[in-house]
């Protein structure tokens, strides 16, 4: 019994697997049969019927016969064979002969694919043939219309094509044999060959028909418009040269001669129906001619500028030179009282030397203007450069002149500041002396003496002749910084003294009950007597804060309120 159950299970598994495999084969056979029906349903006959509406000659007849033979072979030979193989595959599957079924399925796939390829090829060729006929019919009419329009334009406006007319007419004639060949091929049913003719005409037409419209315009530009513009430029050049303009640097005559020679070459290219280079070059030549007009206009504007500003620049140069000489004389006088840095003292002489060079440049420019052998555009640039240099030198000497004027002002300001520092020193010393303190710390005395020494040095520098204001300003800056620091330190010292006294007075209430506070306050009093005010403040504040946190801020507020009431 124990062997029967496993055997049954094994048999059951085998049966299930067999049915699964059979189902897969049935599915594959159904797919192959579906592909067969798709091949049979392809609209080959319907499409072949359309071909009968064409001329059944030549290529069309040959292709039709080949398609019909192929279709007959597929339908009468291959399809019955496929049906037999499908039946055999079904039978093998039902008998669970899967290997044989698989072999037939592979053979079926190859045969069905071959038939499908043949039928699809027929459809493709049919579409190509029918499409070619339709495209040919439409496109050949368009090409013939373009050809007729081109011929009509050529005949109606033959004069505008000039020497290119014979070549254009010959090219138009060369299309006629192609049109005739197309008609012959179409009449004989050779639609695909006719398609090649259409494509050939289209390619040639794209290169040619646009020339019918471009050549008259190009010839008009080359033979009339551009030569007229060149002639106008030559006349303009002659008139300007007669009016004292120097234009040799433009080399216009040489360049215009070159353009005229090039126009002849471009015309020869057009006569040979080569228009791509002339199209580009004509536009470039027009731009070059426009550049010549711009250059001539530039010379006209430059002449106006030179005529308008030459005399103004001469006057400006004279004024700045005169002003610089006056500043130089003033500097010599001022330097008797004030000492200037070497580089600064050289400014007037340096400006005079540069102005001397500018005067030479301007004289040379004025001479060139009179000789009329220089381009006005070049003269304008030089005149601009001279004017800019004049403005720069004027600004430089003007700054120097202001510096001289400010020397006396700076001296007076320095003396006023020195007086203020002496007053501040006196007030600081008096503030300390009036304060009720045991004495002045040595450090404060040293600071006061240092500030007094700096003030003295600054006073001495103001007594020198000639006066060096740069040196004076340096000494004053040091004296001011030192004096401000001393005054601030003195105020802080007196504030600390007052705060220390108030803290000790406030802390006296804790002496009897807090021995530690009493001891620390004694240390603070000793430091106070030794003029160590910062140490005394630290010891007193620490002692009181230990027993009453926040007492220091409270005392500070009391002092501020008292000062405010006062």
C-alpha cells in the first residue's frame, strides 16, 4: 500500500505535466494557423486588380505575371501543405508525441514565414508601382509647368538675360527628350523606369529653374547697378580730393579697378549658368562698396571735427600752458614756507615739459592740416589724443594748485588741533588733581608725560621753516591718539576710585558678621592706599558679591542716579 500512493502521485504529476505541454503545443499550433489566415487574407487580388487599370505593357505586364505566379504558388501549393502539417501537428499533440509535433511546428514556421515574405513583397511592389504612377502623373505636370513658365519668361524678357540667353535656351531644350522619354515609358507600362526619369528631371530642375529668376537680377547688378555705384564713388572721390581731402590711404582707385575686373569674371560665370559664386560675391561687393561710402563719410565728418576743434584746442593748450607756468611760479614761492614731497614738488616742471611736447605735436598737426597731405580721420585721432592729454595735465596741475591753497588751511587746522590737545591735557590734569584720591599712580603719570611730550614734538614741528605739513600731520595724529587714550584712562581711574569707595562703604555692614568679607575689605583698603585702584576694586567687589550677589550692579546704579541728580 505504501508503494501505491507514491506511484499514483508520480503518475498524476506526469499527467499534469503532459497536459500542460499539450496545451502549449495547441497554443503554438493556433498561432501558426492564425498567421496562415493572415497570409490568406492579404488583399493581393484587390491590389492586382488596380494594376489592370494601368498600361499592361512592359514592366507592368512582367511584374503582374510574376506576382500572379507567386500568389498562385502560395495559395495552391504552400497553403495545402501548411494545412496538412497543421493537421499532423494536432494529431501528434493529441497522441502526446511532443517531439514530432515540435519538429512539424518548426517546419511550419519556416514555410509560413517564407509565404508571408513573398506575399508582403508583392504588396510592397504593388504599392511602389501604383504609387509611382500617381506620383509620376502629378510631379511630371508640375515639372512641365515649370518648364513652360521658364520658356515663357525667357522669351518674354530675353533682353534681361543678355548673353546667358542661348545657354538657358539650350538647357531648356535638353529637358524635352526627357519629357518624351517619360511619356514613352509611361505609355509602355514602364512606370518604375519613368519614375527614375521624373527624379532626374527634378534634380536638374532644382539646379536650373531658379536660375531663370536669379540671372536677370544678377546681370542687372553686375552690368548696371554696381558699375553705376562704382562710377558714383569715383566721382565722389575726385570731388573730395579737389576739396583738399587726402584719400590715398584708402586705395579706392586700385580696389575699384579690381572690383570692375571681377564683375567681368562674374558675368562670364553667369553666361555659363554658374550662379552660386556670383550670388554670394555680388552681396559681398555691395557690402565693400558700402564700406567705401562709410570711409568717405568718415573723412567728411573728420574734416568738420578738425576744422571746428583745431583752433579751440590751440586756445586750450595755450591757457593750460599759461596756468601751469603760473602754478610753477606759485610753487616756488610757497616752497619757501612749506616743504613739499619731492615727487609732488616736481609736478609743475613735469607738466610744463609734457605741455612743451604737446605744443610741438600740435604745431606739426597744424602744419599737416595746411599741407593737405594727411587723412582727416588720422588728424582727428591725433587731435583727440592731444585734447585728452591737455585735459589730463590740466586736472593734474589743478589738483596741485588746490594742494598749495590747502597748505595754509592745513597749517591753521593743525594749530587749532594742537591748541585743543593742550587744553585737553590741562583739563585732564586738573580733573585728576581736583579728585579726592590718595594719589596718582605712577602709570598715569607716565602716560600724562608721554602725551605732553607728543604735544611738544608737534609744536616744535610747526616751528620749522619751511614747514613740512606731512610730518606735522603725522606728529599730530600720534599726539591726538595718545591724549585721547590718557583722558579716557584718567576718567576710568576716577570712576574706579569712586566705585571702590562706595563698595567698601556698602560692605562695612557685613564686617561684623562675615570675617571673610572683613579680611577682603582690609586687603582692598590696603591696595587703595598703595594707589592700586584696579586691584582695590577687584578685591572689594569680590568680597561684597560673595555675601550679596548683584550688589555691584546695585551700587553702580546708585552712583548713576546720584550723578544724574547732580
